[in-house]
């Protein structure tokens, strides 16, 4: 099981005393790990691996999709940091057309994101858009993954 943002993470609750920022960050990482673990082991969720569309570029993401409820989560930790003024946007592809699934925050790139619901899709993709996103993709496609 790949958990890049939790490797090497050691948390001592005593470190939180007088350091609320450390405590908040630590709790976010623990919650993200628990969410990741729950989604990876929950049979109701389909894992969709999104790989780079550019040959030789190391970037990936994972989407966890519950086809029954429409819940969608994304682990964007293996995407590079977005440049200033840009933001990643998730799309689900339905009948060859992209549908906005939400923006991925640059400030919380280390954590799991709950995205907009999706009841049907053949694929998921992430583009690099202007900050705040677009109703249709205008930016460069970074990763793509087909639903099996």
C-alpha cells in the first residue's frame, strides 16, 4: 500500500502542547491516512489509477469512486506542485465529454480530497487550469485514468 505522505511521520501527542499548528497538521495527516486506508479496503469503492499523459514525466494520482453513491475522493500527492496562479482540476469523462468534478487545493496537496459526486464515468482526468478553474477544460491535461 503506497502512502507517500505518511512515511516517516512520527507523532507524539505531547508535541502538540503549546504548538497548535503542529497538532492541526498532524491530525490532518492522520485523518487523511485513515481515509486512504478505508477507501483502499472498501469493496464499494473502485480505485482508478491516473497516469501521466506525457511520456517520461513522473506524475500520478488515484481516484476512489463509489459507483453506487457517486462519492469521489482523490489522492493527489504524486502530482507536482502547481505553478503560481494555477490549480489542478479533476474531470470525469462521460460519453467522451469532460464534466467538472472540482478543484484540488494547492495548500492541501498532501491530503485526501472529497470531490463532486459522479454517478457515471468512463475515465477521470486532471488538468492544470487557472486558479479557480474553468467550466470546461482549457489547460494542459496532466493525468488520465480509465475506469475498469
